C-alpha cells in the first residue's frame, strides 16, 4: 500500500514478456495446514474493474472522479496483457505508441484471477493476503464486487494449489464500524460460508489466519484501540467464529511507540494477544543503503520483543514506490518513481536483511498495486503514451516478469534454498 498507507486509502475513497516456460520455477503444491515459515505471500488488492465486466463499476481504481483518460488516471504502471484472452481485456481511451488501443483487466473476471495465481505458481510464490477493505463493507454495491473477487481468489487458489488468507484493512472506518460491519462480515464468511474449511485457506499454529491491518497508527483514526481489542478477542474466542490466529498490521515503529505509532499502553496489550506482528515498512526507507540501515536497527530488537512474547514476525518488503498519477489527480502531485527499484536491488536488500535477522517468511507489498507502484506482477514495457506518463520495469532494462521471478527467489531465500548474498541472484537464460 503506501508511503503512508492511510493517506492512499483516504484518497482512494475520495476518488473513489510473455512467460517463457524455460524460466518457470518448479512449485510444490501447498498442503492444508501449512504454516507461514519458509513462505512468501503477497498482498492482493483485487480492486480493479472495467466497463463490461459485469460489475457496473466502470474503471474502478483506475479512474479519478469517474474519468479514466489520458491525463486523468491513478495508476503508475500499466499491466502486461500480452498473455490474456480477448474476454479478459477491456478497451480504454489510452493508446500505445503505435496507435493501438491500450487495454486493462478486471479482478471480477475469474479467468484473470486464475491467471494471476498461475503466475504465482509458475514463479514459486506461495499465495496472497486478499485485502478486505472495511469501508467497502459499508457499501452494498461495492461489497458485491469484493465478494466476487473473493470467490475468484478462493477458486483460483484451489485450482493453482496456492494459499490465501483475508486481511481486513480498517483504514477510514469510523467509531462503531468494526462492530457494525467487520464482525458481521467475519461471522458470515467463517460461519455461514465456512471459509475455515477451505483447504486452500492459510493456517498458522494450526488455526485459520486472519489479518487485521491498521492497529496503532498515530494519524488520528476514528476507530479506537478498544474497538481493535474487541475485534481481536472476537477472532480468538467467539463460540462460532473464534479459534483463529491473528496477524496484526501495525506501524513500523510499533515497538518503541514513536513516530507513526500511538503512545498508548493499551496498544502493546493488543499486540500481545495476537499471533503475528507485521510492521508496515512502505516509505520508511527509500534507497538500498537506507533500507539496510533502518532494517538492521529495527529487526533485532523487534524480533527479540516478539520472541519474548511468543509472537511471530512477518516483515513487509516492497520493490519500490510511485504514486505520481494518483497524487496529481487529487491535486497534490508527487514525483514519478519516488522510491526507485534500482533494478531489483532495493527489493533484494530488504529480503537479505530479513533473512540475516533470522526471519524465514515475508509479506510482499504488493502483487497488483499499480496505484502506488509497488506491484510485482507483469507490467508492460510499452505502456500508453500521451498526457499520462507511466513507468515500466524496462526502465532498468528488465522484462515484464522480472519481479515475479525475483519474488520467487526471495521465497527460495526464506526457505534456505539459496544463500544470503549481497548481490542479486543471477537469472538463468536456459
């Protein structure tokens, strides 16, 4: 999500190479009950739609104020649809340099979500945390779309032998909304819909894992720590929907309760009731050297704290950051390529520091986040031209599947299949 993830979702509400078989990684089917150790999971937004996909949402999360045209858009990368079937491609007003129509995808299309999970399998990525936005639960029409995406993810994970879990993002919820919208949604999904029995659903410590993102941030959120505590206790102790493991998405300086974190003793009490801590790192460093320095300073005391309290630690790593078109659309333009990817070195440096700290799992932000330029899925090296400018991995001379491949290598690193090395892994051309 963001340099400050909260800013993005508040803004979002306001605005609401072909894969070469020889380069595919062998992926072992995941078994029900598998834990997170030795795995890499990506965040999956799944919030993109397009006219003609059956949702009646238009170009949701591509557009701003209903408009999606040259000069008005909220994505900084353009998806590579070279492998897509015709029924997966939706035309736009954008044009490539040769004058051809530029197309986008929709996560409401089951075949497209299956394709994304096929890519995960091909490159050795273990699965996703599907983002379940709290504000979307309040809007019946939006909720229908998100439920369709959830169904698509559930089916695709099963078909491609990947795993998935829900991550509820509390950003922008008001006081009382957790009890009014989030808890009933969990009751429906884990009670009536029996998600806990889904053989592809991720478990941790033998129980279904549910992520809660947005606990303890110091940006004056309307929902309270008390409400967060009630939610955690519900997930653990409810007679019907309890007995879950809980992942808390927390601010980066959660342990010291400084900078981006509330200075309230109740926060650490909530953290102690969880099973995994996952500090949000996006935007907390911006170069290879800076990332290495900050992570070395934070990871050792962070992991010592979690070990002392019997918690797991899931580091968030990201390939780079850019939200030029999004920020320009809302009248607060930011530079393009704000946190450069440095040809993958920025991404690898974070993975290396996590492994050196003794960690064996990672959360990659994000699989499909084109809005803030943290995506690792295939993006075209020939994006549209004109009034809106787009980045491409080819900026560093890399093919469209490079970050899928590198994410798979990071998974191998976490499993101990390749050594920790200062330099990037070398991709075979076999």
